């Protein structure tokens, strides 16, 4: 089976679980905005933001290390047992240390949701690690089912607890916790990981190798946190938690694109690591990069073009201020996707220090711009700082990555994307119904035209796959 067909097959498997549940969650946005006040939504978003900051500090980013090292141990049963046992004991130790620290400082934390900071952090960290174990062992089906079960449990409980029992923010937090626990139990039991965890397999040398790879990724993860979500902290401090709720809703639309890309990125990262030493890597990388630019560029333009018609249907009017931020955040997401694509090259080369270096610089740029502008242009400061930060990181990585892979870019597609973006943004902010309809139709035609090549490529790959059966 060719590299392209393998990539398509793995992406299709992961898509079933990941995208379906995430998109259903997105379409629950009317439920959230109807039953939660902007303050409640802002509180939940802020808590999840803190959890995303603390995860790399708690886990030392070993989830990334276990994934990368298990790829190299797929044909080595003893190596797998050493890696999984070592990571298990390490995480248990980290959790114990964290709980002691939390219990000591909790009396000084004056927040009614503080205990969710402890439980949801631990559950999310364990979920992340177990899912990466499934990926590292090449079991994308288990990864998909685990993600699917977690997503379904979270969604169903959100509906029951928020709409049925009127639990508000508590309902969302309980749903997230239980959803993670469901995933943990499924992965651990279905993959029979308990058979791979034995004290005799604990290896300090393995732990040192894992940490040598993972530790440099901590500043990288924190830097990405700053770029992605520090804006929420700044908005809450300089404005209020209610405005953070509005900003969070605006981000929900760009998160649709991020979610869809994350599915592709899961299998793409694995494909890069496996095929990085192949002779045709430049051609292979360029082909997939072109597919990525065409598909996700068209998707971003399409969301912006159709947003004038969808926003009022999906979002309660109390969140109307979010409307103006959406296009800016979606453009930022496109640069984020390109950065992630190029980042897989560094993962394949195990250049974790190089990953961290530019991420830190980008994070500083983001926070400086945000702080400088927040008092003058409000929420726009957070949105613009995100776009500029991802753009800077993309430019650097595109130039630097050429040391390892020579990517070829279709300049005509890039120019047409820029023109399409300008036209779509002008139409969006003019907010004229007739103009919006015309632009939406034009963008749809454009998206289909530039992706005909991709559809043909995918169709041939799938047809060849079934023809061999």
C-alpha cells in the first residue's frame, strides 16, 4: 500500500470518531449560549484554559515522547512494556506530587470550581497519554473509539445536566470529567495495557530518554498556550469574565477547522515519522502540503462566507459581539494549521529543542501585542495578536524547515487565496445580504475548482484500495 493510501485510510478511521463528536459538540453551541450566561461560559473556558497550561507542567510532555518512542518499538514487545510501565509509574508519581501541592494551597484558592481544576486536570492528562499510547502502537481504531466514547459521553451529559437539571457551569465540568474517565477505562481495558504494566519493566534509562525528548517540549507547550489561550487571561483581567465568554464563543467557529485538521495531523505526524527517510520525501511532503493548503484554505474561506447566515441561528443574541472576531480568528487558525504541518518535520527529526525555540519567541510576540492594544481596541487585540503570532511562526518554520525538506508551493493558489480572503472579509464586514449571497456562491465555486485535484487524488486512492480486495 502506498504512503498516500495509508495516510488516507488512517485519516478516515480517526475522522469517524474525532470529527463526528467534535462537530456535534459544536452544534450544541445554541444549547450552551441559551442556558449559560456569558459569565458562566467564560468561567468554564477560563478553567479549561488553566488546565491546558498545567498539563505540560504535570506530565512533562511525556505523552509526546511516548508516542514518538512507541513508533520505533512497534516490533519490540519488551520495548513496549518498558515504555508503558515506565510512563505509568512516572505519571502516578507526578499525580501524587500534584495532589499534595493542590491540597496545601487550596485553602487560599477562593473559587467554587477549584476542585475541578484538580480532577479534570488529572483526567485530561491521563486521557492524553493513553490516546498517545494507542497512536504510538499504531492502533488508530482504538484511538478513534476512545475519542468517540469520550465525546459522546461528554455531549450527552452536557445536554442532561445543562438542559435537564439546570446545572450550568457545573454541568459542563462534570460532563468533561466523566467523558475523560470513560476514555481512560476503555483504552486501558480494550488494549489490555494492564498486561504491559509490571514493576520489573520499570527502567530509569528509558525514563531518562523519554524526558530528554519531552522536557524541551514544556516551554514549547507553554508557548503554544500563550499564543492560543493567554488572550483569555488578559481579556478577563483587563475587561471581565463575561467578555471572555464572548471571545470563547468566537473561537468555537475557528475550532471547527482546528478539529478537522487535528484528525489529519494525527495520522500525518505518524506518516512523517515513518517515511521521513524515504528518497521521495520532498515530493511526498509537497503533495500533502498542497492538499492541506487547498482544502483548509477553502474551508476557512467558506466558513467566513457563510457565517453571516449561520451566526444568528447558532448563537444567542447576548453573544453578538463575537461576530466581529470570527474572521480574524479563522485566518489565525489557517496559519496555525500550516505551522502544525511544518512542525511534524521537527517531530520526525526529534528536534524538540528547535520546536521550543521559535515557539517561545512567538509567544512573547503574542503577549506583547495583546497587552499593548487591549486597552485601545478591546477584543480585537486578542484576535489580531493571535494572527500575527501564527504568521511569524509560519514564516520562520517554512524557511527553517527547508534544511530538512524542500517544499514546493503552488504560487497561483497562494495568490488566489489572498484575493479570495480580501473579497470575503470586505463582504463580511459590510454585512450586506445580497453581497454576502454572491460572495458565498463565488467562494463555493472557487473551493470546488481548486479541490477537484484533491477529490480526484482521493477517489483514485480509495478506488485502488478496494480494487485490491
